[in-house]
């Protein structure tokens, strides 16, 4: 029978208060899996929550949700993974139950099976598996993953079992950002061959959108950002033109993109990867009259709302959003990993920084704030 484990973790005790401490990780209960985290990639969502902007953010908690891990123990009733299996934790679970209309539908990946407890920072039984070693106080979970720790506990339905030969330092990228960008193109917006595309925000997600659009056969791919240092990578991945939206003078980015579009009526598919509501509006309003699709990927700060004239929707522009790019975690992440291993889906370019140890995440955060970091991978 599994026993509690003492290990290191970075605990967020409050806004921008991240400290390495010793924690106790309880054994997995029924339907749960305890894993040893091997590699963790830092995502902007972790920083967003640490900053206090996340309306669901809880403290103290263990952040982190982009990881590669090895199963160390399983709880009662777990059948889809075994001790020693390699997994990518998924913040979007997939219960696969016959009664789940969301898992049964090809239209969505929004399985709600454990959504209520996950949003409260708890496991499905409404309790936590984390306590501080120093005083036994409870620590909340985060996004059902909590991978800023050497060990964590996941719901079985949040574990994507992958090829054991996969490099976990690369596979961890499929836990969030890269998958989200690719899936926004392939699953949510279904970008067609010869389409025009505009991507706002050239972080890892935005660059993954460009890579996905290139593979989908898009003819025009506009990369929009205010940091020109990001343009070289955007062009390498398929951008046909890069635009610094801070250097347009009296012109708006909306008018510039419509002017440059293939038809003169707008961009077929636009993607917001910034989380800024004003940019979301621009992305919609430069989309093509009659059939333009604007996909919102970036998460806005608490309390922010989007707006546009209703007429923009009446004339055929569509606003849509995506979570994890519409991928079903347990079915699709293993396929993405297989493609990466086969050499048909290159993701090496996303890893710009590497660090060691749980405390290395602090260095990764500094790198991410530096402006030239796409993904910093930390090996534990």
C-alpha cells in the first residue's frame, strides 16, 4: 500500500509569494494516480494566477500544469494507467463515461466530470492531497495538476498515457500551450487550405498557431506583436508577414490587416493569444465579412469583458473560443507525442531555456519575464 511521500515543492503562499518548501503528498485515493514529475514547462497561466489576476486563483497552492511524469502509485479502481507508465497531466480531463455527453461529442473537450472540485483546488472527493511538512496545513491543488512539485496526485481521467520512449522534457509541452495553439487551428477554427490567418501575440501559443496554420495550408499568415524580437521565429514557422502594431501611426491594426487581406474584405481566421480584450475586439473586426472566424485563446484578467457592435456578428463574423485547442486529453495527447517522435511535428524550437530542480522554476519565471523565452523546461 502506498505511503505518504515527503518532497520539495514550490508553494504559492500569496500574490507573487512563491517559496520552495517541504510538503507531504498523500497516497492516491480511489480513481487517483500519484506521479513523479520529471519535467515541467512554465506557462504564462501559472504566472497569471501567481499575480493575483486569476478569479479562480487560490492560496496557498502548488501551481504548474505542463509536465511529463511517471506513475508512482495508483488508487483503487484505476485501470487505464499502471505504476511505471509515462503520462502527461491534463487540466482538461476526459472521463470517457458513456453518460458524458461532452466526452461522447466530437464537438468539444469540455468534460465537466471534476470541474467543480478542480475549480476549488481540490481532488474529486473535495479534499487535498497536499500538506505543509512544517505544520500540517492544507495546500490547494491547481488546474487538477500542481506540477511545481516533485510528486503530485491527479485524477485518473486527467492522465494521458504516452509512449514510454518519449522524451518527457519535450512531451511536457503538449500539456498546454503548444497543443492549445495547434488545436485552435485544426480543431476549433478548422483553417482551410489557402486561407488567410492573423495571429495576435507571438508567445508559445501564438507561434504554435502559426505552425498549425502553415501545416493546414494557409496562404497568408500575419504575425502581430509589439516585440519585433519575436518576428524571426514567426517567419521560420510560416508567417508570411510580421506587423508591429505599435508602429502603425494613425492607422489601426484592423484597417491595415483588412487592406492587406487577399480579398480586401478581411482575414479568414484570426486568433487572439494575448488575453487583452481590446486586442480580441481588433481580431474580430479585421476578420472577413461574411465568414470570418475569430478564435479567442488568451485568458483575460478577472472582470474584463469583450465588446463590439452587434452588426459585426450580423454580417457574418464569428467569435469563438478554445480551451486546450479542443483536444481530448487522453485520446489526443498520445497522438501528438507520437507525431513528435516520428519527426512530423517539430516542437524543439519552443524550448528556449532549461533549468534544474524545483527551485529552477524561480529562474524560469525570471526568464519568462525577460521577453525572449517561449518555454523554460525545468527538470526535477
